[in-house]
């Protein structure tokens, strides 16, 4: 009788330990998503801090190309508002518009030799390009973390713990069709 009680107690403790391991893993994923988003947010803020410098430097050289500059600044403002609101879908849309505007500025710089030769513009474009690459890496990491979380909360036995403690699926950072399509370099350079 005592042996049976001991076996049941050991089984219950093993089951409790397994549930705790699952719970801790889900908590870890939930916080990893927050950390991944914070990393993206830091890079977006850095880029948004650099953009006015680029736009002002370009504006000094190309007064007649205002539409490209205004498009970038409007997209920057929209992205910043979406980030502050925590709306991941809106951030993805605004960032797509912002990248399109940056493409216009880069094409304009390429079209004007005096701009292309300007050291400050080249330095700012290099900084923006570096930030774009870092943002792309962080986006990929964020989406991978979200996907791992979403799969775990649907798998058995994790789903039992996830439902019990109301873990929720996270939203992937999605991109517009324009951003995922091949870049038409001819169109960019003929603007």
C-alpha cells in the first residue's frame, strides 16, 4: 500500500515537473518575442533618427525633388505612430512605404553626380544601408521567434498549459507585396 502511494506521488511530481518545464519554456518564448520586437524597435528608431539628416542634406542639393523627400518623411511619421501604438501590421505597412521612399532617394542620388560625390550623403546612405540590413536580420529573427511560439502553443501537450495560462499567438511582421517582389532597377533609375 505504501509502495503504491509512493509510486503515485512520484508520478504526480514527475507530471508537475514536466508541466513546469513546459510553462517555463512558453514564458521564455513570450519574452523572447518582446525582446525581438524591442531589437527591431531600437533599429527603427536609429533609422528614423538618421532619416531627417539624410533628407535635409539631400534637400540642400535638390530643391526640385521634394516629392521623394516628402514621401520618406510622411512614411517615417506613419511608422513611428504605428510603433508607438504597438500595431505590428501597421508598422509593416508603413515600413514598406518608407523603404519605397528610400529607394526613390537612392535612385535620385544616383542620377545626380554632384549628390553621388557628396561625402555627407554617401556617409548617411551607408549608415541607412547598414541599418536596413540590421533591420532585415532582426525582422527575420522576430518572425522566427513568433513562429516558434505559435507552433509551441498549438502542440500537444504544450497546448494544455498554454490554454490553462492563456498564452496567445503572436502576430508575424508581414510585408507588402511591393517589398517582396523583385526590385525593378530600371524603373528606379529612370525616375
